């Protein structure tokens, strides 16, 4: 049954009139968008309910992906693409005299995550549905998403992100599926008539968790999975106990706002409250669903896989234990076996400061019964491991230590699988960060290199390139991305390379139009577009990029007639509001941008564009226009990275350290098609161990670098006195924690090679093509297949 534009127009008009009761010719983009969303919800409703019915009827195993963060991006276009009616709807709207692009941009981009981890969760939801895997997302419906970033005088300021202002067409509130989550009070264990110990609760605060469900539409396969986000409310029967606005506010607060910090753990009780709230609600609703199936508890792990995205949902483990013990009356041994078989955990960071640990006192007070269970898990772990390992090793792996609950330890001990997100990252976990656990549980450890959905990041974001690939190798790559490698056979085809260049130029013009309109910066679209887009963090080394820009700037100032490849340096980055140093780097780069962009001696040779409020939607504009991808974190620090994959897929050449997934990018594309520089992780570790790194010596002995660094403090960059001094001192005085000075020389050297290659457009385009053709292995579809086969043991429900 193919939808015609005529049918679409009729149905859409009806939907519109039903919603707004006026003629559709005079509406606003938001109204058109809302009507379209409603139309699509109806259009896909059958598939959604059929998918649900089929899963229940056949009692298939389902995976539940628990994540504190999701970053889905705008959903209108991706839903249309996956439903197979993108062109029909676009054409139909055109026939009605409506501009589809304007309507699509009226959708807000839900920023319910910080960065890589949240976006990964959403790429995974797309792949899970597209592969026909029975899977569900479970998270929090934050009332306010990640703050909106504005620059005022070059400084980041944060504004609230009221993403629900115009409503959310995609969600369905499911009051009938609400569950109660219990906080605080006391849990006293006492014997029940069967002689089993059960907790008696008193003085608890009961919060109603109300789910909002969003359909996750698979790619042209009639599957619609579910993303369930929970919202906290006062239970109607308890309204009477809430006497003041302040009392009520405390409840709303639980799901009020996303914590904007992605790399620095802060032990705030509200955060812990959020974590227990959505894990308890999610696990309760899974158990309720399971009980419809009339199976014994032993079969639970045959029907349910729970995946915890970093440690944020690790309370799933004691929560499932609690339900099985206290509510279902299982023995500890039975409950523990089921729990371990059900749970799996992904680690996303090796930064010590990002590891979650909660003061015992806080956990005890907030979730007393959960704390008792954690204590017992901990004690049994010790009792079991002491006879097998040295006391030192055993005690290094305890969950409770120094008055804290260590969430990673809980997650590892309570799961049957622990994975890192890139080969190198997993190696570092096994042999450095988690080596004690690797010794105890070698079989739990495995790698699952991250991936990205080619549907959003190529089909939708880069239609020009998609058409070119379709023309050259057919369309089978869309469902089997490994076929992208067929594109390699065009690496010597001048015609194809010219078309590739033309598409890139067109995308660059699109970005240039944005920069002109939104920022008043005029860009030369033939300049080289160099892109670094990711959260702002010292370890990601946006500073190194800035030093390179200043080095070029000084060179041109010395010799204004210098013949140098013009470059546009594009940054997108939010800093955590409390991360002062990161914010100082933003101010520094913005100030450099002002200085450089307005210096007539520089002209078009350097432009610096720091976009405000970087997020999924801006990524969709920037990535297709990128020619150089900056992946320059200190080796050993970036777990994987995913912008590296998206940029490669869109034909950018990578400038990289051997960190995270860059290592695998190198393996697939080959040394000749990537620009590597800098220390490797082993060299970094050697410096740590020997204590032989002295950044001051590098400053003293490298006049070129010295001159660059002095611009921070000698007035060359106007208005940067405070920040310049702090940053200068961090690099020169306080020994440069992330080896920026150490890697500077090899970084600027490799950037010269970039310039040289760019002088030969065909050679450049050839490498660009080889990058695109080598990026198939980074499709999230492959990553998800491996999770499903090796960890979750879920089967695709699609006909083979
Ligand atoms: C923890 C406790 C309290 C408050 C906040 C947090 C918190 C929140 C978010 C800690 C970490 C995060 C996010 C981490 C993250 O995005 N990590 C990135 O994950 C990507 C997907 O695996 C990787 O590609 C990146 O390398 C990694 O940095």
C-alpha cells in the first residue's frame, strides 16, 4: 500500500482541521509541524500496537536500555524516512504551497542529554528498531533539557531549555501504566508468617512515576519500539499531605532538570533521587509486564535483558533484588542468579573524577532498603572472594569503601557483562582501570565499539552525498552498510571525485549561509573547513586547536603576503556550568575569533566560527560541510568518540591522536588516509609513572610555542587578561595535565601536511572518498547486532 501525495494531502488537511478548526492556509510553521506530527502518529499507530502485540503474544525476549540521557534530535524527518514516505510528504506539501524545510525546523530538538553518551543511546534506539530487535528505552522526561548556550561578550551564559513549551507531539502519556516509587523513611526487617524476613516501611515518601511513551520507528520494516520516559508527580491520594507550594515543588524537582555535567561527578542528593526514581519505575514496570506471561521467575533472564548505560542506572541491580526478595518472596540465591543474568553494563569513561560514588549516609537516608541490599551484596562478594584472592585485591573491589558506595563496582559485580566502547578503551579497562575486576571476572569483559546511525548522519543530513552513493553502488548499503566499501572502486574515477567535491562545496555554502545570517561572519566556501565539535573539556584539548590557530595568525602577521591555505576553524562546544576552566577556554577562543576575524591583515586566510548552542541539529548542518575532523584528545582519555565516525562518514579527513575509536578508524581507512600525531597512550603512561614530564622545559626550549603562549599574557589578545593568565599558568606553571605543549610540535607539523594535500584537490577528494567508503563498520547497526547476539541474546523479529 503506497501512499500517494493526493491521499496525503487529504488526510493531512483533515488532521489539521480536526486540530485547529480553521483553514490550513493561514497557519504558523509550528501548527503545520504539530499537525504533521499528529498525522504521523496516526499513520504509524497500527504498527506500534502490532509490534507490541507481537512481542507479548510470542513472549519474545526484550532488552531494556536504561539511560539517564537520550539525545534523539528532531524526529519529523527521521520518522518520515523510516516510514518510507519522506518524498511523498515533501512533494505533497509542495503541492499545497508549503515549505517542508521551514516546517521541519519548527520542531524543537529535545536536549535530554549532555553529549556522546546520550546521543549514543538514541543512535542505538534507531538501530534496535531498524533491526527488528524487541527493545525499549527507559529514561527521564526532564521538564528542562540541557541549558541553551548563549555567548555574551564571549562568555558562555546558560538559559533554561523549555523544550515542552509548544507541546510534544510524539509522546503519549500513559497514566494507566504509572508506578509508585518509595523514598526515605525506615525499612525494618521483620519475619512474615512463613518465617521470611520482609521490610516494614514507615514514614516513606511515595512518588508517582508517570510514563510518557514515544514510538521508535524502524527503517521501513513496520516495527515501532518504545522509548519510555518517566515524570514525577504527587500521587492523587496523597495530595492531602502536601500543604505548601514548597512541598509540592520538591516532588516536581525530581524530573525538573538534566544535570549538565558530563565529566565531573558531583554528589548531589537530587541526582541520586533521579537515578533511583527512573530505575525503580523502569524495573517495576518490567516486572509487571513479565507477570502477564505466567512463567516461573527462573525464566526471567530468558525474557528480559536490562542494559545499564554507564553507572547512572546501576541501582537497577539492588532494585530488582528488592522486588524479587521482598515482593516475590524469592531466596537470596535465586534472586541473585536472576539479577546477574539479567544485567549488563557499559562503561563510558576512565576519568577518575567522573566515577560515581555516593556517601553511604546519603544512600541510607534516601533508599534505606536499597542500602541494606547493597550492603549484603557487598558482604557476600567479600565472603566469596576472600578465599580465592589476596585480601588486598578483594578489598580493592568492594562496593562500599571509605564511607562511599562505588557505583562501578556495584555495576560490575551485579552484571554478567561489562563492556568498553572502543578497542583501546576496553584494553585500558581490562589492564589498568578495572584490572582487579578483570582478574576476578575475565569472562565478563568484552568490547563493543560504538557506532552511529547512517540514516540520520548520512541519508538525512547529507542528501547530496546519499544520492551520489546510490548512483554509484545502488541502494543495498542502506540496509547493509558494509556495502559502502563498494564505493572504493570509484577512488580513481575523476568524475566521481569531482561530484564529491561539488557536493562538499554545496554543503559548505549551506553552513556559510548560516554563519552569515546568525553570526554575521562571512566565510569563503572554498577555504578548508576544519571542525571540532564536542563537549568542552581539558582532555579533549580544544586548547591545542587554539594554539595552532594562533601560530598561523602570528605567521601571517609576520608576513601578510604569505601564501597559505585559507582555513575556517569551526567549534561547537558546551561547557558544564560549574567547569570554570572550560568556560575560560570558551572565552579565549571567542576572543581569538574576534581578533582574527576582524583583522584586515588576515582577511580570509583564517576565520574562526564558534557556533552558539551546539547540539544534534547543528551537528546535522556542520558535519556534511566538514573537511577536517579534529579528534585530538590526549591518548588514553577519550573512551571512544562518535563525532569522529560521523565526520568520516561525511568525507572529512581525520586529524587524530591514537585515542578511542580513532585507532579503529586508522585501521579501517589506512595510515595513508588519516593524519596521526602526538603521544600514544603507552607514552603517556610512561610519563605518569616516571614523573618526567616538565612542560616548563618545552616552553623554555621552543621559541615558536613560547611566542604563541605569550599572546595569552602579553596583551596581543585584547581583553583576555584574567583567562589568559589562568590558562597560561595551567600549561606552563602547573605542568600541563593533558600534554598540550608536548604534542604541539607534531600537531602543527601534521597540519602543514593537511594544507599541502589540500593543494591537490583530486588527491584530497580521493582520500575523502576512501574515508566514506571505509566507514561502514561504524554503523550502529553492526554494534547493536553484536550487543544483541553476544550480550542480550535477543532475536530480530524480522522475517529473515
Ligand atoms: C554523573 C554523575 C553525576 C552527574 C553527571 C554524571 C555524568 C553525566 C554524563 C557523567 C558522565 C556523562 C556522560 C559521559 C559521556 O558522554 N561519555 C562519552 O560517551 C561516549 C559514548 O560512549 C564516548 O564516545 C565518549 O568518548 C565519552 O566521553
